[in-house]
C-alpha cells in the first residue's frame, strides 16, 4: 500500500492583546494528505445495516446502533441486551467488504466471551454468511440469512451443524428499526 509522506510543521500560538496569530518555528512545507483508497461500490450494500435496531418482542430489552466507521469502509454496531437473569450483555460487531474476493466479513465480540467471524455474500438483497468454530473439540458450522422485509425490517435466520451433522434451525427473529 502506498502511503503519503507527512511533513510536520511546528507552530507557536502567540496571543496578542487583540488577536491570536500563528508563527511558524521552522521552514513551512505544504502538507499533502495521504490519498484515500478508492471506495469500491460493493461497500454500498452494507448501508442496509446502518441504523438503530431492536428485535420484535424484545423491544424493551434489546438495542443495537450501527453506523459507518470513518472512511465508510466498515459498519460498526454496538449492542446492549438485557438478559433473562437481569444482567446486561454488550457486544460489538464490525461488517466489512473484501473487494478482491467480492466477499463480506462479520466480526462479533460479546461481554461473555463471544468471538465470531463469518464471511458472506449478497444474493440479490439477501445477505448470507457462514462461519466455523470449535466447541469442546467438535466442529460447529454456522450460517445466518438476513432477508429484507417490509418497513425496513429484516428476518434473521440462524442455523448450526455440529461435526457435519444435519443443519439445526436455531431460530428466526425479526430485526426492526427503532421508531
């Protein structure tokens, strides 16, 4: 990756009785900001995840805020969920795009040790992601499908397979914008 060279300019802020001026302490060199990488249009599909969200039926217990990270190459989500035992769980998710592979990425962590990584694609407007992890020595595969619905909502379906066994439906939720 080509990086721009940054030349520092040291300045001394001097206050006079009636004005504030900037006096350079050395040679002044015009700074050229580093060039931003070109933004592939594949990133635009992540826009569908930006917003304030809740889960139908858990409106008073679940909140998620997703927004573009600086540069608009990643969407970062902060989640807070009140658990059935009264404790509060927190999580952070990062969604991204790999232009050279035409693949989307998901990284999620949680306050009880959750650490997930998935890769995905869009089939039309439907987002499909899959991942693998180990649990007690067993290979656990997971897949998630996010399908847009009316009113800006999404239907999320999660499935798992252990040691290449049958896929088990872990549940379907309706993810909806906060109003």
